[in-house]
């Protein structure tokens, strides 16, 4: 059996860490790009080759791409995508320029397959609320800085792929477009992970309106791994389970954690007013806003996308929402983000007051 070598960026992130676990289980040799060796040793298995580096300086680690069969690119700068004052310059430097330079160096190193984690938000929902697929046009009217950077990256990549020199080398590029990722391994944590943490700490006073395109990060990782395996896989694959309301997420978190969910539901006008107040407070204190208008606007957006192509060609399957959130709660508790369940307080099945 031939052992394949994989290079993974964003290795300590939620998607990257879950992908690495699956790669190792399949017998891959893994090189992992990490910004912090200490953090990597805390969250990644010991049989991974750690490559210190940063997407702002691809040249510094590019030599480590030599000998890799597959590049899995999950690294991205997104921490400010739902906050005020997003750093567009840094997002462009990492998500656009860094990505393109990484792909150029990977091709030069002989990497034959690149699997790239893009974002569902790069696609525009059609009028009328119909489910959209990979053929949808670019969401060029998005106000989300992260999505804007991903759209710019896809355009730059498409232009690069069309050049004769790249076309002659028969590089295979697969773009995975995930919905909002939840689940274990969210060490950062992401915005969705912070929702789980705040819930467990009883810091969520109300149930916000709207829904999110929900997907387990482990299912996205499995899709990326399978995309690398399937020889005819190429182009875009949407990997998003379904739209899940914030109310359903709160009900489920109550059920799996034993912590009561907030009982007060607010409307979008109230949510926007809360966000406006939180942003004003953030400007005065210098602390991040607990809620922003960009985030509330995202909850209004209907990203009801079709994952039919990924299910048909990659065999993608989605685990239940309850399993995802139960495992996320367990992971955050096990890693000290929140207190463990007190003795005598098992999870409760009572969630009837939230509809």
C-alpha cells in the first residue's frame, strides 16, 4: 500500500484539526502548517509533522510542500467577518494573495491535487427563495468582509487556472463550499463556537431570530478527504446540511447540556437595535461587540443551498444536529472552556417552552 502525503494549512482550526484526524485514520502522512507549535501540540496528535508558518509569508514554509501529493487549504482570516471595523487589508493579504501564492508554490512543488475550503457565502441566493447550487453567480453584493475576500480569491484562482502554463500541468483543484460549521475541535473558537460557550456560561439572555446554514465540521472534513480520493472530482461542491433556526439550536443545546435555554425571543427590529447598542458600547470601551448588525443581517439571509452534487459524487452524509451540538458541548467542557457538568445535574429533555 502506497502511503500518501498531505499538507494541511489551518491545522489547529476547527476544520483543519478534524481533517487531520481523518487523514491519520486513513494512513496519510501529514504535514501541518501551524502558527503556534505550543497550541498544535495541545490539540493535534503527536504523529503529525508540524510546520511553523503563517499565510502572510508563504515563502517561509513553501519548501515543506515538496513531496506532498495533496494540499488541503483550510486556513483563512475570518475573525473579524462579523465585527465592526473589519481589517480588509489583512483579509486580502491572507485570503486572496496568500492563497494564490500558496497554490503557485504547491504547483511548483509538484502537488497534483488541491482541495480548498471556500465558503457558501460566495454564492448569491436566487430571487424567490429557491435552493441554489454550485452554478449560482457570485454574491457580489455581500456586506460580509470575509465573503468578499473569498469571492476575490475565487476570481483570482480562476484567472490563474486559465493561464496556459497552469493548464498545461493538469492541476486538479476542488473547492468545498461549507455552510456555518459547528462541532468539536473549535479551539479558536469561531463565532458559532462562542455561541455554544456563551450558552453554557448562561450569557445568552434572549433567543435571536433567523437561521444559519448548519453543517458539522467533521462532515466537511470528510467531504474534503473524499474529494481528494475521487479522481473525477473537480470544481465546486456545496457541503451544507440545512437551514437551522437559532431557536432550534437553543432547544438542542438545552437538551444536550442540561442548561436551561433563554425563554425570551426577539424580533429582527429588536435584534438590530440590540446590535446597534452593542456596537456603540464597543466603540466606547474598546471591547468586541457581543452582537453586530452584520451578524444579525446574516441571520436574515436564506442560504438554503443544495448539497446534491456532493452527496451524489462524494458520498457526503450529514450527522444529526443534536449529535453535532452534543459533541461540541462535550469538547468545550473537556478542554476547560466551561465548567464540566456538576454531579447530580444530568442533561434534561425539557425544551418545550422554546418554539
